[in-house]
């Protein structure tokens, strides 16, 4: 079976600064693929281009056998590829429940006429989405804060909500941008558990993260980016032994894991 | 006076949809108000059609203008959107002043029909009209509150917080923005039409940007995001405007120009006082309760 996500020669620059310089990247089904690299390597720009928030200047993105290069973000999400955001962006003035339900697809009540008519189809879908949101909140331990405004929950809960919103879309592939940055070690371990369990449920992940111990434990393979290109790819031990990677990312000192 | 409060209330409701709920600033209210007023006046005076047809034409015409505006400003946000929409309202005013063949220029259009005008006493007419405006305000309040509490409103409020994340959530953001802008402009245009049929006379200088500013103030004082707040804020602003008229009457030795300036001054102070104690407005927005 072909790879779930195949990125070829992706390029994007900002006012002459080359953020992506022909990136190649493959994500196989059923993996948690790690994406590491120094700040400014182009990891987040890659996410922007793959998820449709930024049009790439060159290259292709093939997802699940379909060329989705240059598609609008909402179409890509509906196709089954959803991404999360680094600094837990989202909808602070919506409740946690609304944040979750918003990500549900196919709500007829999101058409203006149907919204005013408040038809049976919209109410039924709303009930389904509500049930799903409650279930996901339960799984992620967010039940207590369901009706709190998203701005009022803790950083760790925001990270969980970020993951929960992605799950509401029933995704095939989730791009996670630093899912455990800035959370305490206990919660980080919890999030790692969630990701492992979700992978067993059939969801594929591509994860940007700077906590290398987590990458080592969770991700295979690991892709290293530097200066807008793919520098290396392999199992974590191989990557860590690669001198080019050490030079670009981990510093000159020999890496010991 | 309550009739004018109602018209301001309608406009504040329209603004709340696009600014309070969707987060798009629209300083072109006076333009949409004028568009609606002229559309209805022309339909009823020049074509001789009934007032109801004029109102529908006003709503549709203003909504179309709103949709075009939303499409042309699709990549603008914040200050830039504010300036372009403000420019739009001035363009409408200048077109109305200069396209004499259509609008009779600065002479304005007079003899706009009003319901039962001439057949009842002016006092009765005012009362009837107040009732009509109240029905429109109530209908708009009901409609927009229903929109706000629906999944559709949830998407609008999400776009207000972060339109990129809303796109990732699978929402076609531009379509929602255009619809919200059009519906909002339609409500404001209806208010404009009601204004014309009430005063029986419209001219370009009635549609100065100051109207927009008063509506923005009304919504800010009432509470952005909350529909009831929009209506309450409009009542409050009109109350301030009228009460300052009496207050300045007590001040001796002022020329009329100075009196006008003092009134603006007092209105400004009153709003600062409101916002000092209620920074989110009189009726702060609350997250709709989840479905039971």
C-alpha cells in the first residue's frame, strides 16, 4: 500500500527567506513519525503547507492516494488530515465542549437557513456531535472542564483539547505541533500514553517535538529537518548517531541516550 | 424618539452579527443604511410599488452590497477592513449626492410614503410606526439570537477567535464571512428603509459616518457579542443623546454650536462611565448553554 502521506520537493519562502527548500517526507500508515530539527528548520512551515494554511511554491503533497497540493485547509481536514497548533491556538471564547463540537463534520445546522429553521437533521447531528465530544473529553480527562471557556483551562488541558479537537474530525492522519511542549512530566507521560493508544486504534501521527526522550520512546521513524530540507531519517538510535544530525541539532558533544 | 432608538437597535443588531459574533469590523453601516433607504424610497416613489416591496428590496439590495463588500475585502482584517468599510459608506454618500438622475442629488427624495400617513393624525402615525419598528426589532432579535445559538453561530464565533484554526476545523471561512456580512447589511438596510418611510424625506447628508459611530458606541456599551446588549445599548445611546439636549438647555451663555459640542462631550463621558464600570458592556456575552 502506498504511504499515507508523501511530500515531494515542497518549497516555500517568505519575502526571500527560504523556509522550505525542497522537502521530501513520507509518513507510513500506522506509524507515529517524529519530526525534529533546530528552531527555524521549517517544521511548522511544513505543517502549514501540508495542512493547506499556506500554499506551497513548488512540490506536491499526496495524501491517501490523492494529490491535495494547494487545497484549502477545510477540504484537507474533511479529507482526513488534520493538524494541531504549537501554542495551543484555538477558540478561547468558546467552551471546551463547543471547541470539540465545532470540529465535527457534516453539521447541516452550519448552513444559515437550516440554523434558523432548527430542523430535525441539525438537531440530530448536534446530539451525535455532543455525544462524541463527551466521549472524547472523557477519554482525555477533560470532562470536568467541558463547559468552561477554553481560555480558562490550564496549559496542559489546552494541549489535550488541541488533541481532542483533532480527534473530533475522525482523522486518518494527525499532524501534532509540539503536543507536550510546556506541560508537566506527569501530563506529558499521559499524553504519550494517549498517542500510543490512538495509534493502536488506527490513527497515524506526524509529531513535531523537542523532547527527545519522548521522540525516542514514541516515534519510529524519526525525520530530521534542517535549513528547510530533510537531513536524515531512520530509527532514533540511528539518527542520534548521525554526525550531521548532531552538528545541526544536538550540538557537537557526542550524544548519549 | 423611541422609533429612532429602534432603528439604532436594528443597526446595532446588524453590527453585532458581523462584528460582535464574527469579529469583522464594519464601519460602513451608514452606507448600508443609506443603500437600504434609497432602495426602498426609489422603489416606492419612482416605481410606485407598495412599502412592503420597498422593504424587501432594501434588505436584498443592502445584503447584495454587503456580499460584494465581503468578497472584495476578503483578505483584510482589523484596521484595514475598518478603513475600507468606512470608505464604502462615504462612496455611497457621494454617489447619492452626485447621481442626480437617480437620487436627485443633495435635494434628496421627498414624499416617501409611510403606512397610513395622512389618513391618521401625526401622533397616531408615530405610534403606529413605533409599533412597526418594535416588531422589526423583535423579529431581528429573535432571528439573530437563533443564529447565535445554532451550530452556525458557533462557527461564526470560532472565526472571530481564530479564522485559520476555523479553517482547519473544516469550515469554509470565506463563505461564512460573506453570509454574515450580507445578512448584517440586510438588517442595516432594512433599518435604513424604515427610516425613509418614517421621515418621508431622505438626503445624502442624513447618512454621515457619525451614524456608524453612534451604532458602534451603542453596541460597545450594550455588550459586543450579545444581541440583547445591542438593543439595550441603542436605547441607552439615544437616551443619552436626548437627555443631553435638556441638560445643555440649563447651561447659560452658550452659542448653539457650543451647545452641540457640549452634548457630544456629555455623551462621550457617559459612555466612558458605563465602560469604566462594565468593561464588557451592560450585557456581557455569555457562552450559550449546551443542548440538554
